[in-house]
C-alpha cells in the first residue's frame, strides 16, 4: 500500500495578526467567572410619603410655571432644580429625606464664600 502525503492547509493572512491572538492579549474574560455581586441589604424607604407629596406639589408648580427660586425670586426653568427645591422644603418641614451628600454641601459652601 502506497502512503500518500497529506499536507496541512494554511490560512491566508493579510500580513497582520489574526483577531484570535489580538483578543487573547487584550485580557478577554473568556472562561473566567464574573465576581459575585454583593447583595445590598434593604434599607426600607428612603423618602417618606410626606416628602414625596411635597416634591409632587413643587413639581406641579414647576409644570405650571409658578415655581420661583428662593434667593432671587426668578422663575425656575430647570427640572432638577425644582426637585432639589422640593427635597429641601421637605427636609425643612422635618420629613424623612436622606442627608445631603458631602459633595453638594461643599458646592453650596464654596458658592456662599464667593458671594461674600
């Protein structure tokens, strides 16, 4: 029996690295498991119903164009500012609202210092 020579076929490349080797060097997560997520313990309600009502009333004013800012008395045109006004009013009324973040309190302190 005559033995035939088998040749392996080579892929033609365009002179650059194949995508397979490029993926391996880029740190692909193939075959690795994703780290387990930490489950957050439920903290209950962040905002009380009274606080939500207060923000709802302020948003109603904002939508009708009657909401004015406290300092200058100018009409509020920004939705986020309207929400912030509602939350601060709820906080002043003693409703359950999360504490202000350190970043936002730092911003207000620096803006007051500039005005003085």
